[in-house]
C-alpha cells in the first residue's frame, strides 16, 4: 500500500540544515515520527532516511546510484570530479578493486609503522614549545604519513601547505562563503600538484614501488582497458591522501576522550589489543564525523509503503544511526565496553558508510583508519607525557560540519617517555 511520505514543511530547509548540523535528520525523524521523510534542500526535493533498515536499503546498488547524486560543490572540494564516489556498476567495481588492492595486510602493517615513526619524529620538535595544537600538528603528521605510504614525494618546506590544503578540502563540506571557497582553491592547488607528479611518474622522471598507491593508480586500466587520464588519476590519488589526513579528526577526538575519561588511558597503557580496538571503535561511533551521504533513486519503487521516485536524491543519516537508541544502549554515553564481543554488522555501525566495502560504496579505507588511530593513540598514551591546560574550549559544536573541539585540543609541557 502506497502511504503518503511525511513532509518537512518549508519552502527550503537548507538554512535549517546549516543551523542544526548533525542532528538535522534525526530530530525531524523524531518530530515526524517517521524514519523516512521528504524535505527541500538546495532548491531540490530530497528524501531523508535513518535507521538500520534504511541503511540496508540505501546500499542496495540495484535501487540507488551515485552518479548524479554528489553535488558539484562537494565534487569541487571534498571528492573531486569523476572520482570513484560518483561511479556505478562495472565502472565502480573495477575502480573500487583498485583501492582494495592497496589494503593488503603487508601494506596496512607498513602504514602502521610509518605512522609511529612520524609521530616520534614530530614529537621531538614539541619539547620546549609553550603550546602544541594537537589537531594542526596531527594533520601535518598524517600528510607525511599519507605521502610516504602512497609513494608521493613531499619536500619538507611543502608539508605545512600541503597538509593545510588537504585539510581545507575536508573542512569545506559544511562551509559556505570563505570556508567553501578556501576548500575549492585547495582542491585546485592539490590536483595541480598531484597531476604533475602523475605525469612525472608516467614519463619515467620518477620511480615508485609497485605496491604504492601512485604506481597502482597511475598504471590502472579502466573497464575499457584504458589508462586513467591525468585529472582522474590525480583525483583518485588524492582519494588516498585526503582520507588519511581526515583521520586527524578522529585522533583529536581520541585525545579528548582520554582527557574526559582518564580511566581508559590506564587500560590503553596495559597494551590490551582487544580494548584498543574497542576504544577506537567507540571514538568513531560517539564523536561527530560524517553527518550523512547521498544517492539517487534508479527507478520508481516502493519500500515500507513509501514511494521512491526515479531521480530523487536520498540522504542517509549516518550520525543518527550511530546514535540510535534502538541500536545502541545509552548512545550518548562514551562506553568502549559496548564493543566487547559485539557481532560485526554492516548496517548499524556506519561512521564511514555502510554495506560491504568489497561490493558496495562503503569506504575501503576503514581498516586503514583504525590502524592509524591505534598507532597514534598508542603513541600518545605510551610514548608521550604532556599536560592539558584547562583554559581552553573543549566543547564540540554539533552544528558545525565537520566539527572538532573548539580549541583543537592544546597540550603543553611535552616530553618523550624513555
């Protein structure tokens, strides 16, 4: 039976989205008493969904497509144009396999080793500094990590500006005006830099190992057996670098969690691998990261009595699913223990998307994210001593997308433990 979909009233609710942030879909779902509702955003009619069943539906590639669903403003900042996030079918499958081929056990172990090494090198510079802004420093560390792991040459004088640009692309997703324009210009600068490196590799002016991202992407063949053009190859190589730098937000939230819940710091010091996994996953669940993702309806269909019309953009509420009381007991409490012996589910724990990463659109780099976080938090707990000054703003703005502790987490009196 075709039921009338609840409607979020208003000529256009873009302003409300910008002023409500991460809670936009969840609060309206509760007010309308429906996990599916219609709204208008950026001048377009859209459908918003939340809940585990909605995630399962959203990742049904027969019913939804990504082509045409990612707004140009996001392509011009975060994702780039013609990247894997905008593909479907065989094109997406082949491009996705390229990324998955980089996530081998040996490659991830190398990523962990590089991460630890770069933390150790950078931390030596902090001793004697009055204040260390952890988020800014972590972006620089992870920029080095990403480039070393991917085989991208990075000169030391460039580190700060390259890290800034990669971070600005991420920061632009919820921005308007200057913040958006800064992200757009950062995308242009970064694509120009990486395009030049791709061309140098292809021309034989530089070498790279076969298991590195630059080698894999620069030599990749598409579904027609053609080499990716330079622009697309650059976009996909940035799709390796940028997500690594994005982990700086999770690490900063992890440091905040250690400050707010010091009992867990002692547990992490014990070196329990199981608890380290639990802690990292709770950081990813609890703190705001990706608010929602979009797709487009392939053809008319009905689901749970609601009609979905071909061409309609649909948003899935990732943040709301990670905080859904039907799925998570006391979802607004930070409790790593909830992950003990928890059965893996592809549709209720979705900080970086849902579904099977091997066959669908879930981020292929989730395991890399977890490895980087574990190595980084292990370093902060076991190899570094520091004070956390109280005269800073630890608050996390739930309206700003993407968000952070307002102070970006400042530490002082840093020393390296022997």
